[in-house]
């Protein structure tokens, strides 16, 4: 005998919907406009969503269970479900599906957004959906795209997004690329950062910064450290790494001749930890040289001049040697290792 479910009192209906998973509520929302409007009664707005722009939208519930909506072009597979593996195959495009789930479930936070394909047009639909809804994006990961002009079209859109935790960009821009951020997440990593100037570094508010294939030199690093030593500057900073061929032994950093390493009195490693949605970033600097801020805060720096020309700087939290950010982990595949090709 059919049950007039939507005739239940609102509070009882909410309790029923709290027992439903995203797939069940998705099917229910397709029954009618009224059913769709009632779905939020189950507390779905507290869920988080993730999107891989080429194929998948994922919903993470409060019990940390993850449900994947996979795009398929095979009619025979439409709405096939595998509850054991927590996925369902749907015919909608990723942008269309993302907008539908956001509006239906009332979700306010994107846990991660990543691109692995080369379709720039399809990718750009996603940030625009999130910007229109003023969504928080905890983590953005850019990879793929077939040419160096892609990032030129992407960055103006990215600058409008509210990225709060991590922005990791593996895309190589053309040699004349320029960009300036107006706000920063807690962590950034750029595999091709030759466009990231010293002025941007001096304005950066991140806690964790990794710049590969940079154009910053000894003088730039010295300028950064002199500013850091002043009280009240870079209050969030816990780790900075700069990989640059322009780091050399021709000039000093804080009156120290390069390479810089504590060999006379080796010290324990100082570790910076950042717990991201996909993986934990744990970096240790051993045998570093101590630099003291005006307020007593200790920083430890190390500069290597071998084939890996790298400046590393870790700020020690006075209350704890290991700096950590509280965040649940969401296991996923890691990006490939850094390539050896040089920037233009």
C-alpha cells in the first residue's frame, strides 16, 4: 500500500530523510517539485561536495561516507547503482549535475575541485556555477589542459573564487603570463611559478607556500627574510620552499654565504605539517640555521646549491614543534612527480 510520505508533519519528514543516503534523496527529488523542496529537511546542507570536472561529482555525508555520481553516455547504464561501492551512473553533464545537487541539497561547501582533462570550456562552467552561488571551495587542484594559453583564461575566473584551504596548480603557463592574487588560501603550490614575483610573496598570507621553477633570487629571498624578522609580519607562515635556478653562491642571504646549512652543530629536524583533503603535506628541515624574529619566534632556514637549488624555511610554533591544521583526510590519488623540464 502506497504511503503519502509528503503528508507527514515536517519534523517527522525530516527525521525520515535523515535516514536516507544521497542516492535515495536524489531519486526522490526527481519525483516532483514538492519532493525536491522537501529533501533539505534531512539536513543535507551540512554535507560537502567534491567535483572532478571530467567525470565525477562526490558527496561526503556527516558520517564520512562518500557517494559518487558518475557521468555515463551509455543508456543501458543510466541510473545503475552499486551501493557497496557507493556510486551511481547518471546521464547528466557534470556542470548540470553539480548545479542540481547544490540547489537540491542546499550544500554550501565544496571540499575539492580538480581538473584532469583537457577540455577548458567544460572546466570553466564549474567555477562559474560556484561563483554565482558564493560557494566556499576548500581545495582547488589544476592539472591537464592541452596548451599554455589555458591558464590565461582560467586565472581571471579563479581569482573570483573563495578558495580557503589549498590551491595546487600543476599547469605550465606561457612565458609572458602574469597574475596577481587579491586573497590567498592557507596553502599554495605552483609547479611553474616563474610568474610569482617578490611583491606577491611579500603580500602573501599563506601558512604553507611551495614555489617550483621560480625566478626569485638571493636578493628576493633576503628581502623576504628581512621583512619576516619584523614583529607582526607573516603571522600565518609556517613553511616556505622556493626552487629556483637563480639561487646561487654569488651573493649572501642574511650575511650568510651559500649554501646555508648547520654543519658545526647539527640540529634536529623542524617539521611543518599541513593536512589536506587529498593528502598530508609533511616537510622537515634538518640542520637548518636559526633566525629569530623580533618577537622571539624562531625560524629555521636551509639553502642547497646542488642540482636541486632550493631555499627552505620553517617557522617553529613556540607551543609545538609540529605545526598542524585540523582537517579530515580524504584519501585520493596523488599528483605525479615533478617533471624535469625547464620553464620557458
